[in-house]
């Protein structure tokens, strides 16, 4: 029965070692490799003690003590690698040599098995409790439940090691020890899983934050570039084309003047599409009125603008976000909706600013699939703490609604 219990524990521990091998293969992190070696050696330790129990051969006991030391030291190293990023150094191999030497001294040099057992177990308990302290320190830094569980597990495991020579005679109580060890090993594996998932979640959150910052920088850079190009088109190219048109008018070259006039109108339209000067000079509402009038003229769609009589001034980022949402929504109406009427509404209350664009077109069947323009709208709005909703009620076209909190706006 004792050998069967040890065999079950060995298989359970080996399975845990294989899990860490899989994690190391996927992520190539040093602590996963060290954990795999530690649990693999712990499984070998159980096989060695199983060989010692029926034979009472001291060589099996010596190998068991040496492997137990090395597995405990590797568990400590894995904890340090995970929490502190401690790299492997060749000098650490001397700890393994020292553990083998001490095992030889304890088994073959000290004739009192009680003295040998007590000194070995006390030192092993110290190493195991130290491992728990490393995870407790990591828990104070990372605020991780997995680190708390591992800290408690290794401290209890270190205390549990003391019962081998102190609370029961050699070879008895194996079933109790196996039960406790399996429980602690399973708890250690569960704590490690929580710890790894917590670290992965924090890394993902940090990466998401970096991507959000990068997206914000790209959007601001895009707006700055649009503003610069629009100004150059309006000021440089527009002035040159205007001067050419005047010269052609003075020379009586009407056809050439009309061609230059059309080119001048296209340059001005392009400048307004890139960045309307009225948005910078007069504010959001005049810019929206100009956008709606220009869109209705070009797309031959009747657009009604519903805005409050007086809208409080908003920061530049909020005004740009609202303007771009309306611009992109109207562009989608012209391209895809086959609508005849559209409505743009801006509503302001003490808590939020809400802008919506509705049309009477064919709408969208099923879930709205986001494309680049929709993603750009959503990114602009969410960057300011707002929300973007797109819905297509049956028989009522498409509705795009952006909500920005006044505190952020």
C-alpha cells in the first residue's frame, strides 16, 4: 500500500513536471525550465524512497537525500527567477555539489540516523520556507493571489518536512505523508497557474495601454499632418490657382479660367475634407453646418442638422472626435446606405455630449461588421472615455451614436 501511494505521488508529480515542460516550450522562460527540472527530480526522489523502504539499502537513502536537496534548491531558484529575474550562474552548481556531499556525510559519515535526519530536514525546511518568503515578497509587489497561495503552500510544506524525523519513526506514516505532499504539490501547481495567468494579464494590460497610447499619438499625428496639408493646399495652392485664374480672366481666356476655377474648387474641397479651417477658426457647430451643407450638395442627400442654440466650448480633441464621427458616418451614408434623408443631432447635458447620425437607407442585416473607418471612429471616442454605438433597427436605416463624458470633453 505504501509503495502504491508513493507511485501515485510520483506519477502526479511527473505530470506536473510535464506541464512546466509544455509551458517552457511555448514561452521559453527560464523559470518554467527550472520548475520542470525541480518537479522531475522530486518524482525521482519518490522512486528512490520507494526503493529504500523494502530494501533498507543506504545507497537508495543517500540518493534520495541528494535528489531531495537538489529539487528543493531548484524550486527556490525558480521562485527567484520568476520574482526577481535572477539568471542562472555556474556558481549555483556548487550548491548541488554541497547537497550531495552533505547527503553522503549524513548517511555514511554520521552513524546516528536521528542526528543526520534532523539536520537534513531542518535545512530542507529552511530552504522551502525561504521559497515561500520569496513568493510572499513578490505578492507584496505584484498584489497577486497566486503568489499568496504559493507563499502559504511553501511555508506549510517547510513545516511539514519537520514531521518526518520529529513526529514519526522512519518508514511509518507514509500514507499520511503522501496525502499531505500530494495536496501541497497540487496547491503549488494551482498557485503557479494563478501566478502565471496574473502575470500574463498584467503584461497584456500593459501592452494594451501601450497600444492605446500609440494609437492616440498616431491619431494626433494624423490630425496634425492633415492640418498642415490642408493649410498648404488652402494657402499655397489655393492662392496660386486664384492668381492664375485672375490672370486668365484679365486676358479673356474664359475656358482656361473655368478649368482653373474647377481645379481651385477641388483643392478647396480637398482642404476642407482633410481639415476644415472653420473648425479651427470658428468652432464645432459652424464646422458641422459647413460639413452638412457641403455633403448635401455633393451627395444630393437631404441632411437635417439639429443642434442646441448654444453649445459650451469643448476642447480641441473632443471637437475633432465629434467632427470626424459625423464626417465618417455621412461618408458611409453616401457610399453604402442608398438613403435620401439623414439627420445629424448634437445634444448636450450636464453629464455628457451625445452626437448621432441617422439615415433612412437600407441599413445592415445582422451584426455591423467594423471596417477601418468605424474602427477609427471608435478609437477616437474611446480614447476620450466615450462610447460608440452602431445599430440598424429593422426598416429604419442605420444609426451611429457617440457619447462623450462632459468631464473628459
